[in-house]
């Protein structure tokens, strides 16, 4: 049976990893709500250089994605570069973080849509034993597979806007609106960076 943590221990840091290609309002809403949660001491975005569970090539460079993230950071939310040159594997990232910050407890944030593939993640047995997953329900993906997975976890009933980076890229490529999908602070940059034909 999984271990359900009633609350994060002291110094709990919520880790939101991903390619953020680009960062969007769903990411920002999630980070804002987590930063207000009494269980969470801090929230950190960790953009990756490579993402092994995404078949599509990452469009923007790490530096471009990082710049966009920094421009929309909210109070109480940080961006860490610990995965900038890493393998992109969650197990490797969490090992590094636990070694670097031995006095902190980390919760790795995932959407419930990731649960069905979680057992396929690299070094899953280590993740089962050493990582707490903070699970955010997603529409159409019920949180019902936890017993079989046997993971340490928290469930936070946060409902971010249903938007994805791939939808944003597709809309721009097709000349469709991205209104409400990204922060107004970076909207013009996103439109230009992902514009078809932009050499970046």
C-alpha cells in the first residue's frame, strides 16, 4: 500500500519540473496555489534540458525558456537550475537535490495523467522508496491507481486551467489565438519566438 503523507514534513519544497516550452498559465496557477499551501515552504520550477518522455523536440533553447520563466515568477516561487545539464530523469534529479539539500524534504509535482505511465519512469523502484509525489488531479484522469504504484504521495485538489505548451505552439503555428494561455508579460515574446519561420 502507498504511504499517504498527511502533510509535508518541515521544509517541504514542491518541485515543478518540465520543459516549459513555453511556460503557461496552468503552470503559474499551480505554482501560486502551492505557494499559498500551509504544507509547502517553497515552490521551485526546474526546467530540464532534455525530457525523455516527450517525443517532440524541444523548440526553444534552455536559455530562452529560462528567460520566459524568470519574467513571470510570482512571489514565493523560485526557479532552480539543478536540472539544466542533467539527464532529464526524475530519479537523477531528486538524488542530486537530496544530496545538495539534506535537511529539506521534497515533493515532486505530477498531474494525475502521469500516473498510468509512472511505473515506466527510469529507476522507478528508487522513486517508490525515496520520493514523495505531490499529485494534482487532471480532468479525465482519476486518482485510482495509487494502490498498485505503492508510492509516497500527497494529493492536492488544485484545478489549473486546462492548457498545454503543445496547444500553444500548435495555435501559433496555425495562426490561432493564445489569449488567456500565457501571461500577458510574455505573450508578445511567445508569439514571436514560436512564429513559423523564426530561426530563434
